[in-house]
C-alpha cells in the first residue's frame, strides 16, 4: 500500500519532492520543537495520481481519516463537534514556492451548527460569523469556481447599506446576513447548497488544491520560472489557529534578516486582530514587527528566539509566517527566503563571517544571473520619471534613447551620435542590425524567451518585452498608449529589470559592481564613497568571485574579434580567446577584395587579391595577439558562405535592370553585371548547409592559406618584439578527418616556410570546431589531425535538431514552449539530452585516442550558467563567451566545481 498521507512529525525538510516545500518545512519545524499547529501532508504522489486519473486515490481518503483522528487526539477537539469544534486549513504547497498561484482554504469545518459552538467556545460571536463568512467565500471561489466578485460585491453592498467603513465595522447581524447571502450565491451558482458536512468540505477542498496545480496562471508562472509541469502539489491540512480573536491576537510575516540588504535585525509586519490573508490583502495598514515588543513582549521574545533558531538551523535567511492566538505564538510557515541579487551576495558572505556556512557553501548560494544583474547600469532612483507602461524585464539594464522603428533609422541615428531604443511589435532576426546598434529593445509582444529577449541577453543589452499596453504602429511610426502618442525621435527610457517604460530621459549611473569588474577594487571604492551597503556588496562580490576563481577547473575564455573586445574581456578576467571570428575582417572597405577573389578569371588574378589582403590581415592579428600576449588565442578561419560578402541579389538585379533600361553603360555597369552573375552563381538554397567553413577553404585554394600566412607572420613579428603570441588555428565545419588533413597539410607547409624564412620554428596548434553530428561521432578519427576541439554549440544545436535558428525561433518556438516540447530555447541553454550527448561523445572519443586533448566550447552556451555546469561535469577544459559574460562564467564555473554533479535536467523533452 502506498503511503500518501504523512503526519507533520513523519517528515523533514529534505522531502520537498514528496511533501512540497511548505509541508517539508512545517515537518522540520515540528521536529525542532517549534509551536506548529498539528496537521498532516497529502503527498505530491497523490496529486500526480489525481492529475493522471482525475480521481483522488481511494487510499487517500482512508489515510486522511487516520491522520485527522491523530490531530483530533493531539488537540482534544473534534471536527464537527457541537461543543468544541476543530477547524482546519487546507493549504497548497509545491516543491518550488509559487507565490499566489495556487489555493488555500481556511476555516474548513464550519457550518450552521459549529458556528454556534465556535461562538460559545471562543466567547466571540462576531469572530465566529466572520470566520464562517470567510469560509464560504474562499470555498466558493476556490473549490466551486464561483466568480469571487459576486462575494466581494455582496460584502461591499452590505457595508454601504449599514455605512461601514471597513470589514471590522460590520456587526454580528450584518455578518449573519452576509452568510445567508453567500449561501444563496453558492446555491445559485453551483446548483447545490453549501456543504454542511465538515468532512465533505475537507475532501472537496483537498481535490480543489490538486486541481489548482493546472490553472492558467500556475502554468504560466511555471513556464516563466522553468518549474516542470509534472511535479504536482502537496496539500497540507492543519488545525486552525486564530489571529482574529481580539486585540491580544494577530498575525504577521517576518524575515530573519533584511531581504534587501542582508543585515540581520527585526524585519517584518504585524497586524493585530487579523487572519493571515489580511496581511497580504492590504486591508488595513500593518504595524512594524518591532511594535509587537510593546504589545506582547512574551510572544515577541518567543518569536525572536524561533527566528534565531530557524536561521541557525537552515543557516540562511528564512522568511516566516506566524499567528498569535490570545497570547500564544504559532508558527505557520517558514522557508529559505527569496532575496534581491545584491542581498544574495551580502547574505552569503555575512553568513560566512558569522561562521554559519563555509565559503564553498556561500558560492552555492549566489548565481551567475544574480551577478549579471549587478553588472548593468542603473537608473538613478532619485531622478524624476514619467511612467508610460510596464512590460516584462527580459534583459536587465537601463537604457535611454530616441524611439526608432526600423534598422535603417537605428543605424542612421546612431551614426549621427544618438542613442536609440528599437521599438517593435516583436523582433525577428531581420532586426538584428538595429539591435546591435541600439541601446535597448522594447517590444509590445513576446515573452522572456522571445527573440528580442534571447538575443538581447546574449548581447548583454537591455530589453523590455511584452509591454502590451503599447500599440506599436510601425507604418505610422508611432506608439499609442491610451490617449498619448509617442513619435519616432521622442526619447524614452526602459528598465530591463523591472520592465518599466518611461517617457523622457532618466539619468543612469554605472553599477559599482561593474566598475569593480572592469577597473578594479580601487576604482569601485572611489565610486562607492561613504555608502556602507554598497561597499559591502562590492566586497562580497569580490570575495565570492575570487573564491570561484580558486575553485574552478574550467578556464574561461572569450569570444572576441577585435583588439578592443579582447582588451575588455581581459580586464574582466578572460584567460584567452576561444573564438576570434575572422569574417568581419573581410567586410566594409575590404569587401571589394572578396569580390575580386570571386570574380577572378584565373589563379594569378585571385592570388593578386590575396596578396593585397595579406598585410591587412596580418595587422589584424598583430593587434589581437598583442592584447592577448601570453594567452591562448583561437583564430577561426573564415566560416560564412561567400555570398554574405556580396551585394544583395535583389538590390543588384534592380540596379542592373534600371541601368539597362536607361541605356547606361561604362565600367561600373559592366562590373555590376559581372558581380550579379557571380551572385547568381553562388546563390544557394540553404547556405547554412552549403558552401561554407572548411568546404569554402578547399574550394577556393589560397583563402585559408592567406589567413594562415598572416597568422604566422604576425607571430614572427611579435616574437621579434619580445612578445609571446599564442595563436591556435581553428578550422570550421569539419565533418570528415580528411577535410582537416588537407587543411593541416597546407597549414604546416606555410608555417614551415614562414618559419624557415624567419629562422624560427612555428609550431602552432591546429584544431577544429566540432559543430556537426558527424564530427562528434567520428571524433576519434578527426582527432588524428586535431590538436584541440572546440564545440560550436550554436551550429551543433542547429544541425542536431535540424533547426535553422533564424526561422524556427520566430516561427514556432512559442508553440513549442506552450506544448512542452521545449522549456527553454536550446540556443540559450544547452539541450543536454541531445546536443549534450554529442558533446560528451566528442570529448570521449577524442580523448580515447589523445587523452590530453584540450576541449572547449565557443557557442553562446559558454556563457549560460546551466550549460556551464554541464561542461564542467563533462570534463571540458574551457568555455568561451562574450566579454560581457566573462565574470558570470567565472562565477558559475566555480559553482560548478563546488556543486559537482548537481546540475539540472536540461532544456528539452
Ligand atoms: P500561501 O502559500 O499563499 O502563503 P498559505 O497556505 O501559507 O498560502 O496560507 C494563506 C494564509 O492563511 C497565510 O497567511 C497563513 O498564515 C494562513 N493560514 C494557513 N494555515 C493556517 C492555520 N492553520 N491557522 C491560521 N492561519 C492559517
Ligand atoms: Mg504562506
Ligand atoms: Mg559555426
């Protein structure tokens, strides 16, 4: 027989999977001997069974009876008793807290008879009828699905009728009338009278809590918080205690330390003569917890003691719900409290200083995402602000700029020196050029995993998405918000953390943590000045990041193409370059050279173009390798298909057609015609899978050779200056060992030749990207020609899933989130089951031949916390990420080391 129901005393805090967070922590408090009203928990197993079959397992009813009698015996009162009735609360509680998402029913057990008994027993008739009224209201809404407005409207009408200001002013007779009205509402709306049998009430309430797991808002919340849909909730049934039994009673919430600053002290709210939900509902103004000391010194002292014990026991900031019933303190809930990013860092180091936790444990308690939040510039809170709308903060930061609606304007205005905010209904890959130059992105549609959000996070830029109060009219170039109209060129400010959108400029300040990361401690301290709290924060970040650096095994490199980027990344602690994309070195003014290469009539023609490119390329590498002196610098040979360097086919066709129509002629027209022919010839149906990467290098002899020679000559030049350049040559899109062999033969010949001329040996590592499933599966063959592997997890994700990223993200990813195929984009967090298996196979197979093989990751996943844990656990040597993500990667790599093996489940079904 499965045990579905557990007395609180049977559980403990490690059983969150089974008992939910609330149940497990209630059990823990019972075990600690804290005053918890007796009760029991119906497990998540029962819920999952219910969700599967649509019925509460029969065993649950029987086991509930057993536990209910246990509670009755402990208290010495009976449910439904006509003398001293026991009332119950029925509380939801899943493994992860989902605040406000699911349901709770209080005062279960009241009916027309027990309400009389409660009157006698409590000596407070008003209290008894108020409790009954609350039960029918909560039961009606939660269990019977009745529109809660019907109840509150009836209550308001009654208050108006008798001239009552608040609920408290209603007398016994009013409450009795309200109960009558409520019962009528229930009967009318549900087709059956309000159930008088307490056990019937209990059974229905339990079922309702199970059912509330799948409400729309609970689903939406889970999707946002990445909580799996199949966990189910537990139900806690507990004896009621009453904070609304007059002035000697009350209810409150408190924290064992300040969840914003982390300081220990007395933080909380207290509401005399009230039941739990009144505090959150904000019906009356609460008192500060400190006031309780005056009102009820004994309970206050007991509470402080319980707080201290809980914090010592959990060794972390706890939040607590409590109720005082006629001078008796009851603990109703505790959990490790949610906190801001800043508090997370401060609390962690404070607990270390108080010797409650070790540095390793402290590292577990802060996340890369939290650190990331601390790195973005902040709006000056004291500045004047005009709030327009609130969307979702998708990528933190504070951005101010002119409203622009398209790429062209974004680029033109930025070139003219303006900051711009790109505003779209939603963004697509075509908006990328605009996003790249914009200070921030604002969309009216889409969620946290929408394209804009994903891309913005990758780029470390500020984004607010799904601000649906905004009517974005791109053709008219305006945004309408209610009556107001915002035009292109108007200045707005967006807060990527809070999702707020302001009209007009709001001044920003650099975050002090950013200053610390980029310029060091002294600069940060100068900025911080006298602000003790911020000083503590910067110091906490420094301590934890330093500890992470000491503990991590993964090295952290950066993806950087220019000396400037490399410089920035080095300042942030990058230990090398994992990916230098060389393609940008063929754009802009140099595009004509590629044109010439493509149009070349013969080898000599083509070689001439290469010869002109050589000094330019060499200069690129000299700059980069100077900045990265002494550190490994992986240079990827040119990767994208050639047509990316040629003019757009449609534009050029139109241009040529027009010229022909007008009868124009001359060398420029001839050239355009020639280029158009080449564009047509190189046009591919599916360029991502076409002539690119190593295939391109083999098809156009001399292209890779040019790059390899430039690298070799740069090394010679820098060594001559006494520097220590460490380039690594990386070949993209290899699928077969033979491809790599061919490039290697060519490369070795060039290195030997350049070395011989300079009188040095050039023994540069030559390796390849692993970004095709075939490469991963044949890694034991490819490795014969490779000195290192770098997993290009972006393309590996595309090729493993058969996804074209630019197409799928906008076309159907939203559906895939909705129907559970994906919980998060596999381009954001590594798909561990699929792509991860290939990474693992590649590492294993490569090392089966070369045990010391160096392996790294250069996809965007290299900066993603969950993915970093996977790469640590699978023994890669380094991750490489954008310069902006380097500190995050350092912290997460350290966390991965102290949390070895505890990484999450991965992103896809
Ligand atoms: P949530 O998860 O939304 O916080 P809870 O299950 O904690 O929901 O219950 C909602 C409110 O009801 C809380 O304020 C709590 O203090 C109160 N409450 C729950 N159980 C009891 C009880 N046994 N006696 C008195 N108040 C209770
Ligand atoms: Mg609660
Ligand atoms: Mg690639």
